C-alpha cells in the first residue's frame, strides 16, 4: 500500500529499505564524476561475493553507452576468503563484458589490490593516432 503523506511517499517497506541503504553505505565508499570516472573502495574488512554482486547491480543502474568510462575498484583494505576472490573476479569480468570494458587486475602478495575497468570505445579514442604528415609538403607518412 502506498500513501502520499506530507509530501513524502510512504510505504510499508520503508524501514527495511532504509536498513538496506545503511548496510550498503556502511559497506562501500564510492565516488562518481561527471567525466565518467568511478572509484569504489570497500569500507569493511571482509567483502563477500554477495556484497560485490549488490554493488555491481546498483552500478549497472547508472550505466549507459558512455558512462562510466573507467571504474577503479580499490581492494587494498578488505580480505577475501580464498575461493571468494575467484568468484569476485568472475563477477567483475562479467560486468566488464556487459558494459564493453577491458578488465585489468593488479595484485600483490598481501592483498588483492586493484581492479580497473576501461571502456573499449574510450580506449580507442584515447589511443587513436592521427596520421603523421611531413612538415615540408603536408604528405601523409606511413605510421
């Protein structure tokens, strides 16, 4: 049942929705820029595949053909159970594939490290080399 009261939309599920929002914000710190960059860092000591799956579901809500261009997951703080990281990496790779991004992972012996997703279209624009021309006669040179 939905009721409009005092300008606020109230539902019977509002308390459970607030609890879910609080748990999400207690677990994740993230920043979104207008330029298409997203930085994500877990705030808890342990991250599960369910936590990451929930974050990726929410991030998917704001994704379109051009946004985000780059997503950086900083996993330097939390720890993972041995099997959990493999599942989390698979989730990140699947998400990257869904948004047409290239996933890159940096690891070190102590922590998982960083996962970076870069959109393929953005990479093509950044690394597209203009044709080189001779200064004397403005002719195209072989690259």
